[in-house]
């Protein structure tokens, strides 16, 4: 009798483990991922800003940051501040995103967006000019 009870308990324990592990994978697969705009939202300090391979930060531009406010409908506002010897006024631009192909549109410029943890890479070819931005999340 004790052997039968132990065998049944072992079977129930194994059965519970099998079904609980399957359920966990299904639930995790259904969890929503952040949207591109949710990942962009917030302040970013530019580590690098290159135009046709030439670094812009450290030369005329002392430092630079971007603050994405989030979308309101199809458009959002990003305040882009390039600190130069003569100016440090943040300039507002409209932006939009395309979730399908991870594109960010700032003004009329189209960038491919990639995230590596707390780092953002925006790259694009705009009117024959290669632009690349590498930024780190501030908040």
C-alpha cells in the first residue's frame, strides 16, 4: 500500500512539473514587448554623432542630448540640444516611428533604430549623407 501511495505521489509530482513548465513558456510568450516609442521615451546623452564618418562631438559640438517626449497620436516631440561655444538651446523637432521596421523619423530624416540594453543606435543615409548616433539612456 505504501509503495502504491509513493508511486502515485511521484507520478502526480512529475505530472505537475510537466504541466507547470509548459504553462510558464506560454505565458512568457504572450507578454507584450515594449514598443519602439516606449523604448525611445526619455533622455539620451549622445556618446557619438557622426556625419559621413566624421565625429561631431568633441569638435564644434561640445556635448549633445535628446529628450523624447513620447508620441501623442502619430507624432511626438524630441528636444535635441547641441551644446556649442555659442549656444545650448534645445531645439524641438517632431518625430514619428514605424514599429514594423524599427524606423524613427526626426524632421525629414529616417533612421534605423537599434537598442542594446540602455544604449540607442540610430543610423541612416539622408540625402546621400551617412548619419549615426550612439546615445546612452540618462533616466
